């Protein structure tokens, strides 16, 4: 199946899902400001959870069972190291030139001494770690507030971050392998290793009163944390009190 065919199939699937969401019964909005598409998002969330339960989680459990902890950490370190081109370019776009040089030093250290990134030597040497993408860059440029959006298979986004994801595909080595060589193996390994890394949090998700709200709120808080480089603004409690 060609990339163009995949795009058409995905577009058709999205149209069907949107129509299904529009024709569904109304749900009680839990966060109308950040999540006005909640009826649609909950449907896609349920689909994603069913897919995860049937396929993704069992595969991740099998991977976790056969792969010792140290090699698992090595695989995750390897893929984090591969994200350097995306991080570097977005640091430049955000005007963080000194940080971009630090990120370069970190990448070179892990790629050489750290054996292609399997060993995170830079962290052991207390070198700062950066994780930037074009969604964060758009936020830095002024698009601060964006609607929450759940995508089939790929999970939580915002409208801003979904648009930014297109930029990611042109610079990340894993996406390059897919685009230029039709090689999906690195992507599959990346996703399985990431899902295995998240297995310890499954019990908390299963115990949640509303797993959808838990996933959404944690994801949005994490995005805000990254956008503000770990120092998000505190709520204006005085303004909130004035509303009542």
C-alpha cells in the first residue's frame, strides 16, 4: 500500500468518525473550554482503548516479559537520542540558541561514548535534556490555547500539536525511514518499547473513575509543562474569585 493510499484511507476513516461523532447523543461536557469536541474525542478514545487492549498492550507485555530491563532502557535511550534533529531545529526556531548547542553536545556524547545512544552518558554527566517539537514552537510563537483532539491509534493531541506533527515527519529519522524507504520496522519497535515503558501506569488508569478525563488532563498538563520549560504560570486565583 502506497503512502498516498494510506492518506486517502486515513482521510476516509476520519470523515466516518467525525460523522459518527456528530450524530451521537450529547455527553456531559467536563471541560468545555479546552475540550469542546468531547463527544467525538470520547468515541476515538474508546476505540483506541479497545485497540490497545486487543493488540498493543499484549504485544508490549510480551516484549516486557522477554526483554530484560537494561536492554529496554537502552532501546528507549536510542529512540530518544534519534529525536535530536527535531529538538535541535525547534530550539533554533524558538530562539534558544545556547540550548541548541547543549542539545548538540548531548547528542554527540550519547552517539559516540554512549554507543549510538543506547547508553545515556549525557544524563550521567548532568547535561540538560531537551524535548522540543513544532507544537511547542507554535505555542511559543503565540498559539497558546488549542482544543484537545484525540486521533485514532495515535492518541492525544491538540489541534495545534496535530498540525505541528506534520513538521516532525520531515526531520525525525524514523519518519525519514518510512518516507524514503517504506521501512516501518523502526516505528513499530519505537511504539512497542514506548508502550512497554507505560505499562506500570496501567493500574492507575484502570482504577480511574473516568479514564478519559485522567488521560486528557495529565496529557494537557504535561504539554503545558513542556511548553513553559518546566515552569508553567500559576493560576490567577484572584481573578477566579472575582468571577463568583
